[in-house]
């Protein structure tokens, strides 16, 4: 750091007279050096300021790495918010730990009769209704209006639901997905259906992304995201988000003779437990960045505007059309459309998942997808409502 000019002059006045010389004095050299340093510092500050203005605030800036490929244009690998710190909230007791009730899977059909409640994931194509007759109706209003909050977020490789023309058996995906090392993924990570958005000729579908928090994710692949909600969640507390999600769903207990203070009545779970589902193809393009993916379904323009409502069950590859879930009936609100979202949106969500009191590392990668449910196991109460708004609290 250079001394002020006044101090230099004062020291000069105190110094003994020096013999005349044609060479520059030490003081002159020092003043000149400081002037150069000052100018360079100002230029650096201006350049840095311009870059910061261009990229946004430091907390939202997206760091980029140039990747040069032979005989190809220079691509940018967007690495997300590399400055994001993963911090735990204050330590405390996880009151939801172990709240999951023991309801093992069971045979779907016994003596040629359906012996379980309605199942998921189902066909959600416009106009579709299942064959299983039920007497209850799904929630068709935003979950927060029913005293419910999200208690978990997780996603499946491909889709568990089916929407003809959107995500179905004719969907497209990158070749790398066929050879993906499944060892880092949950369960067997069997893929479901795919969107038709993938285009191998567009860089945003095949430019690599440097994942910092999510595990085993692929740019260009389709994922179905689920946000379980519950009226018995530890809403608004550090224990709200849980893995497994059952702990969050049943956190504040089931009403019974032994637990009269429980919140959930298992005979009316369709009005107290619900899941939002939305389908995305991941792209490496910040034009598709959404910062709050952890909080619930995105409702913006066409996103979250065409919803299928029905009652079903929990999903996952431990169930199929022979072995069914007993966690039923619960409401499902499923976006029928495919959407694109940036890889950085997912990575930010994974960073936030790491910052919860409960360990959510079991949900940082894609789970496998359940087989499409047979018509006879799907409730006949499917409904459609356009322009749903405010799905997230």
C-alpha cells in the first residue's frame, strides 16, 4: 500500500539536501510507481464492476468455463452458483425422524378383486379416467389453502405418469442415458417415459454441465419431480423437509385411541396428503433458470397451467401392477406438459437439500420409475382444470 503524497513531501522536506544528479530521485520513483498502481487498480475495479453488473449479484452469478472442442465452436459449460455455501441450520432434534408408519406393499388383486386403494402413476392424458370406482374426490385447490406444506422433493428418471403427445413411449433422450452407470442412483433407476424436447443438434441439450451438488444427472434427460405435501408436516420449521418423505408426511402423527393428538385421519388422507408432479427436460441454458425449485411446482405462463387431478398412491419401483402401495388414497396434481429447466436450477435445489436439518442425501439423485398403472387400479375421479395458480406456498 502506498503512503499519501503529503507524507512523501513531508519526509522529503526533512531529508538532508542531496547532491545534484541527472538520475531520478527515490522519491520520484516512489511517486511514479504509486501513480501507476493507482491507475491499474482503478481500471481493474471498473472492469470487475462491469462484469458484476453483467452477471448479476455475486450470490446469483453463474461462473463459466470455456471448453474448446476440435473442429467445433467454443461452448460454455455453465457451472451454476459455485460460491454457494452448504450450511446446516442450527442443530436440534429432528422430531419427524421415524414417523413413517409401517404399511408394507401388498398384492393388488386377491381372488380376482382389487384389494387396494387407487394407485399411481397413472395416465394423465386429457379425458382419461381409470376404472376403479371411488367415492372421494381429489383436492383441486392449491395445497397451502388446505393447511398443507411441502415436506420433501425428489425426482424419477423418466416419468412415472403418461401424457400422450407430451411424455410417452415416443419421447427422445441423449444416447449417454442408455449407458449411464446406475450404481450411483437410487434403487435400480429404471427409466420411465420421456418428453419430446431433446434435440441433439442444439448445444443446450448436449453441452456438459459441471454438477456440484446433484448426483448422476444428465443434460437432455427427462425427470419427473415430486413434491409431497402434508397437513401433518412440520411446516415452517427446520424439520419441514425430510428424507424419507414419509417421515415428513406423517411427522405430527396419526389420530388413534393411543394418539388422540395426532393430525392425520387415515380414512381421509386424500384431503390431507397430496403430491405435486411436474416433468422437465434438463438443458444447459440459463434462460431456463428458476431459483426456487425446492418449494414446489413452478407456475409461470404455461408451466403449471394444465393440471390433472386424481387420487392415487405413493410410487417407486417396489410397486407394479401385481404388488401395490398401501399409502393410498392421496391427491395428485400432475402437470400434463413437458417443460425445459436449467441444470443450475436443479443443482441449486440439491445444495438447498444439503442444507436441511434432516439428511436428504438419499434424494440427490434420480429414483427409478414405476410401471404405468393398469386402468383397473386407477381411480375414476380424474379431473382437469386449466390455469391453476399459486400451487406453491
